[in-house]
C-alpha cells in the first residue's frame, strides 16, 4: 500500500493523494462525481501499475474522500484546479489522464490547459457538458431556484447532490459546441447499456476533438461503471496499448 500524502492548496486545504513511482508517462486517475481514489477502476489500475513498474497517481478532489473541504461548496472549475495542481506540483514529465464519467470532462479540460504535459487520454463513459444535457428543464429550474437538488443513486449509495455553484461552473466550461483543440492520442471506452451517460456522447467527443488519433471502444452490454472483470481487463489493455504506443 502506498502511503497517503497531502498537497497543501491555498489556506487550510489539503488534497490527499497516493503517488507510485515507476516508468513514465505517469498515469493519473480522475474519478467521477461523488467518487474518490478508492474506486474499483482506480484501484485496479494502480495494482496493474505496480505489477508493470509504471508510475501512477491517485488523488481525491477537494471535498471528496480524504481531502479537505465541504463537498457542497465545490465547483467543476475548482476540481479542474485540483487536477492541474497534481500535474504541476506532484508529478514530473508527461502524464496520461484516465478519466471516469465527470473525470472524463476534467481530463479534456486539463489537456487543454497543459498541452505540453498531457501525452494521452483514456475516457471511461466520459461526460463532458453533463450540466447541460444531464438534467431536465425542471431540474435546472430547481437548481437555480433552490440552490441544489438531490437525486436517488441507482447504485444504492448516498443521495446525489448537485449545487447551483457546481452547475453554473459546469455551464461555463462546456466543450462540445465547437472543435476541442487537443492533439494527443485519445481512447474512449463506453458501455452501450449506460443509462447515466449515453454512449453517443463518446461519438460526439470523437467528432469534436482535433486529434486524428481518437478511438472509441464500445461494450454492447456494458453499464455506466464498466467495472466487471471483463470491463477492467479491457481498460487495462487499452491503457497498456496507449502507453506502449507513446
């Protein structure tokens, strides 16, 4: 087990992370909304990195997991800043970002902000712009009027809370309305039985990203999480293939 370390961000805010040294580029896992670095995909990727002698970084966004902060005060822009802090202050050299769901949005934003550092992207049910397409008109109105909404989780976990601050931040960082000037290799994994992030959004990412080296891999019976043994094996094979090609 890699020890948990903390990066100080601003005043009285620490981000928890685990950094495994090894061959680069360094893999950085970006969790989804209301998730953390202990998720099954992040843990599986870290175990693979250990076996392969690969460098890997896992961390928790502000207000999530073991990091400091109040979850309901966080924004997408703030979490983008967390990702960039990890790239700038914790790891050296090129990185490959592996983003799950909302983490797939953040990986695109980070690649735009650090084009000289980001060598490749792997999205798992990537969900850019979900503040736009992921809510009904009634839900958006409730967010604006009440400052937050709560939704039942389909996975039997805590309620999903979306605040007005997060939603408005997401709306200012939408990407899919025009070309996304990213030129590194991109791999997109998506389950076609995903009821949270429809798989067609991966096709939209493929269309809008400027890079010519963009591949989509679709799992017909795969759900949003893509965390079955076969799904994990596909993720590891995809990451390995990308790293070997760099």
